[in-house]
């Protein structure tokens, strides 16, 4: 009788233990902050590589303070950002290919607490995983294709990942898969090891389009060229 009485309790305890193990393995928690909405004109319609995020702002928050650095292209498809004693690089399409974070100096790396990526300064958009990868109707914003939530290649790493500054395309309503800001919070203990992660990105349709100041300089150059030609014709 005693065994029958306690059997349900033992089963419940075993079930709780199994669930807790599953929760430990699911170390990355994703959440959305819909407080702010950014409006962009559109998407490029092609995949972003490490070289296509020029100007993206990356803030590394350490136990002793924060440092802001800017992403730059380092090759035909590669790019990186470098701070004091740390760097992040990405050398291919961001869909399925890792970003690599490295501590670059010292035997005892600094305690990294957070990474904050502001894609708006580099016309970069963070694209989340669709609800059903086999159903294109759930992929989200038209032109964005499938996204990929941030995940670490090392499943033992824990973090709270927050997507903020949601994106709307023109006058269309927000769909909820595109974001300008990505915050990776490693918690109160931080992290002191090199790591790699996957996070898909897209480009704002203004990517590759000369800015007004550049267009103005080009116009002056063409005007000068025309003036020189006219002057040459008059002299001839």
C-alpha cells in the first residue's frame, strides 16, 4: 500500500526532473520588444554577407564598462568589428553561417555581459525564424524569405536574446519577423570564452544606393567635366 501511495509522487518528481533537464538544454530564450517601430522603404531581396553590414553599431558591455565599435567590410563577403581585446567576424552569408566572437588579448578575458547590435546604422535587418519553415506563407515580411533566430554553436551557452525596434515596410503593417536591434544578455555571470553564433540578416533596400552628398559630388564632377570639354572646344 505504501508503495502505491508514493508511486505517483515519485513519478511526478521524475517528470519534473526530466523537464528541468530540458529547460537547461534550451539555454537561449528569445523575446520581442515591440515598443518602437522603424519604417524602411523595402528590402534588397538577397542574402546579406559579412561584407554588407558596413557601419552597423556594436556595443560590447563588460563588467567594468562598455565599448562601442563599428562593423566594416574586410573582403568580398567578409566583415568584422574590433574593440579593445575583442572582435566579431562573419565571412559568408548570414543564413546558416556563424559569426565568431573572440577575446583577442590576455590570459584572463574580460567578463562580457551583453552584446548590442544596432543594424539601422548599417542598413542591416535582423530576420527571425518563421513559425513553419516548410510553409512559405509563414516566412514573414514579403521579400525577406526565411530567417534564423540567434543560436549558439555551443548548446551549453545561456543567454536572453531580445529583438527590438521592429520594422515596417513603407505603409504596410508590422509583420513581426524583422528587427533593427539585437541584444544578447549573458546574465549576471557573463561569459569569458570565445563563441560562435548564427543569426540571419537582410539589407534595407537603400543598401548600395549613393547618399545625397555623394550624388552631389558626382554631379559637380560631371559638371566640371562638361565645362572642360566646352572650354577645350572653344580653344580649338
